[in-house]
């Protein structure tokens, strides 16, 4: 039973990972064709993961914690202003799509 639950959990996480990092999702849910074309610290999946994270503290503290957890050797951090500008480039409908990823 426990092994089966572990396999199911791993399967779900892999499906989510594939979905988040897919070019199809990025191209469908970015506001403009010009957005997220260059290799930046705040790429499309990174912005989505941060937005899906349950925020409890100030935006600056959450960014610092998120970077240290997810990308410890990112080589600098980004500002809350940079995040706000990046999240505008993501269509809100992406979250509806992600919530229905198994359908």
C-alpha cells in the first residue's frame, strides 16, 4: 500500500514537472510572443512555481526564501519589482489549466 502511494505521488510530481516545463504551456500562456524568449533568472516555470507557492511573508522575504530553496547558486537575486513585471507576462488562465492537468 505504501509503495503504491509513493509511486502515485512520484507519478503526479513528474506529470506536474513535465507540464510546468513544457514549451507548449509557455507558448500558450505567455501574453506576447516576445515574452520569455531569452534565458533569464525568472523563466516561465520559475515564475509559475513562485506564484503557486503559498505566500505568507513579505514579497521580498518570500523571493529570498524561494531562491535559496530552489536555486541556491543562482548568482544574485531578483527584486520584487522584477517579479511583478515578469508575472504580468503570464496569462492568468494558466492556473485553470494547471488545476486540470490530469484531465
